[in-house]
């Protein structure tokens, strides 16, 4: 896991390993369920969301906020794929 300058939590999960309908995929981070969206605009304000970032990996983000700061995320934290 990597944390970028915007506070997004970038995982090592690539979309190619997800089922064909990735919008139905959920993630779990720190006991929270995280839904997959296609863009930041699909998330509600302050909602923790998962989306494919510009580097091609799934990242966790908070719309209009910092996921890393809000969740006290750190490198090495585990993000689970829930199918």
C-alpha cells in the first residue's frame, strides 16, 4: 500500500484480477466495507470509496477529503477484496 500526496490509499490490486463487473466488488479496510465506483463524483461527500486511479491500481479515497488522514492509514495496512 502506498499513500499519495492527496491522501489516497493506493493498493497493489489491479482491475484485471477483479471479476468482470467490478462495480459489484466490495473491499474491506479497517472493518469498513468500501464500494467500488468509477469516479470520485460517484461517491457521496466524505464517503470512503474504491476506484481505479491514474496509476492503474485500485485506490481508496474519500471524496473531498484525505482517506489516509481520516482513517490513520499507514503503509502495510491490509485491504481485502470481498467478492
